[in-house]
């Protein structure tokens, strides 16, 4: 559906001389990315609203997108699968955050374990570039440094907020962990495809 809509828009722009024939394919791809991102964000915000954690869903979107852009990781092969997976994972993270914060089931030990695992894994494996958008050496170095710094800063802030804003702490720990899992899955899939 996203591809069809994007193609129609780019053909309309081409027919009205807004873009050239050479720009049509790039325009279509850009529209696909934009529409998929918009749809994914709307799904996460809707899930947040339904779970009663709308503000946390905004924070989740921000942190998740920031980390994923820097670390890379698993990518679904269709927009449908991508948005379905994003919706399910967002529901799991936001729902688990609500349950753990409501019933006080999240401990310092668990939080430290999640962020330690996440930071060390990011430091070891990030970034993992996307086959559709490979990174050059300087981009990899930049993303590596920024992903490590970002994960350390988020970890520090989440620890500072542990007693005053436990839901933010829980959400940060789970989001870091989810990003790390997607990085590891992406790395594993890449190794499988190469062998």
C-alpha cells in the first residue's frame, strides 16, 4: 500500500513537471520512507494512548529512533512487516513499562543488568549498516562514537531518574535493550546471508 501510494504521488508529480523522470524513482523511495515512518509513529502514539502512556510513547519514539539511526540493526523486508513488528514491539515495551511501574516490579539490579548489557553490546557491534544504505568508514566511526555516547547518557539519566520517575527509567532500560536485541538479530541475519 505504501509503495502504491508513493508511486502514484511520484507519477502525479512527474506528470505535472514538478520532478524529472530521473528524480521519480528517488522521489518514490523518499515518499515510501516518509509514509512508513509517519505510519509507524502514529501506530506507536495510538498504542501509547490506548495504554494510557501517551507521553511515554513520545519519549519512546524519540529514544528508539535516535538509537536505531546510530546503531542500525534488523530491518524487515516489507513496509507491512516493519510496521507490524514495530507495533508489536512498541506494545510490548510500553505495556511492560506500564505493568512494571504500576506494580513496582522493576529493581535496580534488573535496570543495571539491562543497561550494562545494552551499552557493552552497542560498544562491541554498533553500527550495523543497512544493505540499502551502507556507511563509509568515517560515518561508521561517527555512528559508533555517537551510539556509545548516547547509550551512556541515556543510561546515566535513567539511573538519576530511578526514584523520581520510575516509568521513564523502565522505558529507557527496555528501549536500550530492544535496540540491542535488534542490533544482534541484524548481525546474526547478516552472518547467515553471507554464509
